[in-house]
């Protein structure tokens, strides 16, 4: 059953039996507490600067708006 959905459920049940019903909450909390970088949430000014820089060097093409409402209305009148 290794690597199957049923095997995963069996492993989860075993982990909860051996280590308590809050096993997954505890190991998830450990991972969250181990972070030391802080991320952008800790420094909003850095996030703003990084976002602005990313926007300036974006590789996306610029969206060009075309006003084609007159052309379409003229085609309907001619047709």
C-alpha cells in the first residue's frame, strides 16, 4: 500500500496513534517557527521596492488598447 491513498491514510492514523492527535499541527508549527528570514511581511518597504523593480524589468509585452468601435459600426452600416 505504500504510495497509495489508502497507505497515506494508514500512515496518518499510525502517526496520530503513536504521537497524539495533534501530531501534524505540532510538526507544522515547528516548521513555521524555524524560519529566520522574516520575508516581505516583516519589511513592507522592501516589498514595495522589490515589486516596483520587478514591474520595471517585466518581460511581458505592453498591452495596447485599440478603439475599434467606429470601424465595427461602419462595417454594419455598409453591409
